[in-house]
């Protein structure tokens, strides 16, 4: 399947005003769930607004001697747009002025300027009404991102919605009606990533930051017409908003000819490295970034105590007496008290998380049982899918999906070591070993956070598994268990469930196309076998596979959200 499928726009869960509160979203066309019209918003604004000033990063009030103190912003009510969440309706009104905000962004990495852009921003007034009747007003200054792209700037600004959607990528700066900067948000392809880590550069501190990766944004108000503004002594001296005496656009002169609106830095997340807002996955238990999670950890295994299995079985404080291999002609790995003890598998701790873990398992088995057949799982499942996921599927996934992939591979290997420690003779029964090994998969997937990935990541993960494994008894059990875990996660977080329902509904046909390609081609490309799969499996339709993977989720979405979302099954 061509990689254009990776460009599918995702619908996400967003905060609505200059707060970090999360609300359940609804489609724009259904925003009238909270009655609030453009006329209502205009009446509220004209009755309550005492000022409508442009963005300011200064704590001091603007004087008449500054150009921006005389900037007038006029709401264009005839161009107003309605957007909303289930608990809030927003009216977004473009703001017209005889000036524009020109923004120069410089990106620094390792103390070096690596990229820069200069763009014209747009401004909107937002009037928001919540379900409890409270109404809020604020201004957003929209700074698009155009680095190394062929993006249509006009289209990006036109499609921008505060709650997400469209193709907008960039940064948005929220301010009060008096112009005071409140916070900044980052967007990528219409999805709100989160609040940006900002810091205002003071006039006394213009030395560049050297200790971290960051973006520096310089804002300057540029008049679109030649006009006269008050000078510092209000003598009526003219100010030309074109070029400074040195020939630079005002606000960008290296000799400091004109005052800037502000000089703000956006500190890049040290973990995910994104410019437009952190996209790091967050800990399910404490809510912090996983990379900075402060949850208490087990001293024995270093896992979060909520995930630790050290003290489940066996209790490490109680000595474990190894079982014995049965004698008298074998018997497929049975044990009889009093006979020779089962050779204990090597924990292979130093290889956990590495590509050769399962090959080392094979070596360890051969040392202990030189004449026995090596368990099928090590080569045809463990080692095989490690390479399928890490060197094929990994590059199709989002950053969160890629992290899930690496964490899952490690979780599976840790689970294998524990399984062998608790059952040292399990390898001698190939069928039982395969069943027990597969039984560890679901827990590993869930610990790594598969429930919280976006739908497209899940589709690529599901279709990594070859049909011969998917349609086996063990494979179908895994699908059922993961589906049940997913529904549990949705019940705990209905807002996330709504986000996933929208994504699945909107991209159903694209996902079905991936499933169709999977059914037609995946079986033929399985390097572990020479013959194609059975006719019954080949005859399965893509929609059947969608039903298998997403049937339970769709039923939950329908029962929870009714006809707000539509699915073909």
C-alpha cells in the first residue's frame, strides 16, 4: 500500500480556550448542540468587550508612542465560523486591520541556526460558550509553519480551526482582549499537539540560548498602508512601516532600528523533538510524559509498581525448588520427583531488548538439550516478528507507534524470560510452549500502550501479522483479548473513545483498502512457507477483517455515541 495512506488527517481531542481543560469533541456541523449563534456571539462581544488589542508580550501597558497602541482590530462578522466540542460552541471571527503581524522564526539546534522562515500571521477573535452557560472571549494570533514544504499558506490559514481540523500546521498564540499573552499551542496537520513551552526574552537578555534546542520567534507589526502615528512625544511625526534606514524590514533590523512586538522562544521537547508542540505519550497512571514519569518503580525489575509482576509468582522471598525431568523413556517433558533436575534456562538479561535475543535462546536450548528439537516459537515467531516489526512496520508508524513497537519487543522478551524461569521444562513440549508464549503477548501489547495509539497505527500493527498466524487458534484468541482490553480503555476514557470513533469512521475505506491488500498479498509473501493459504481464508473479504479487528469497538461506539458516527458494519 502506497505511503500516501500515512498522510491521513487525524481528528483529535483538544482544549477549547486559554486553559488546559479537555472536552469531548463533536463534528463542526453538530456544534449547535449548545445553542449559540454568530448573532449571539456578536451581541455578547458588543455588550461586554471594552478593548480589542493586538498580541503583546510586554507586562507594561502600551503607550501611544508605540505603533501597536494605535492598531485597530475589527471583527469581520460576515466571515465568522462555528466550531465546537460536545460541551462548548465556538464562534471564530477573522480580525481585519490596516497592519499585519510579520513573524520571523529561527530554529536552533546544537547552538547553530539550522532553519528560518518569515511569514505573515492571521488573527481571530474567539467567543466560546460552554455547556454550563459561561462565555469566554480571547484573541488568537495564527503563525503557520511552511518549512521545507509546498504548503498552500492561504489554504492553511483559511482551514484553521482552534479545535483542530484542516491542514494547518504551526503555532497559535492566545491573548486576552487587552492583548496580554496567555499561552501558545502547537498544531500539526490540523491536530493540536499541546501547549508549547514558551519563555519571553527580555530586552536585557538578548544573548541566544545555548543549552537546548529551541525556536526563536520575532514578532513585528507592519502597516499595509503608509500612515502617520504618534511619536514618543505625540508631535505627530510620521512612522513608515516599510523599510528602516538600513534597508531592513522594520522589526528585523540588526541595528535595532524599530521596536519589536515581542521576542519569544519555544523550547523544543527534549524527548520527542517536535517543533509544534510535544507529542510524547503520557503515563496512564500519573499523567506525565512517559520519558519523565515519576511513578514509583519496583527495585527488582524497575517497572512501575502498578505493572510489576515480580511478586505475583513465584514469590522471590520463597526458594523455588526446580522440578525434575521424568525418566523411563521420556514422556514429552513430564516430571517425576527424585530424578535429575531440569537444566535452568539462562535468563539472558544482557540480551533483552536486542535483535539477537531469540537466537541466543536457541543457542541456550541447544546447550541444555543438544539432541532435542528446538522450539518452533524462537525462530518462526519471536525472531521472525521482531524483524518484521522493527525493520518494516516501524517506519509506517507515528512517533507514539514507534515507541510502542520498541517497548513491546522488550516486554515480550522480558515475559519470555519470566515464563522460562517459572516453567524450565516448557520448551520440551512444543505445542504447550507455543500456547503459553502466545498468552504473554496481549499483556505485553497493553503494557506498551497499544490501546492508546491512533487507529492508523493499529491498522499497520494488525496487518503485520501474517494470515497463517492471525487465523490460528492462538492468533484469534489474541485478537479477542486485545479487543476486550480496548473496550475497557474506552470505558475509562470516553473522550478518547470519541476521538477514535471519528478517526475510524472517516478513514474506514482507506483502512479497508489496506485490509484488502493484506488478504491478497500477505499470504504469498510469507517467507516461512512455500504454499499459499487455504481457499476459505483467501475468500475472506476486507470487510470481514475490519469486522474481526474493529467489530467490538464499533458496537461500543454505536451504543455510546448513537448516530453521531456512522460505520458500514
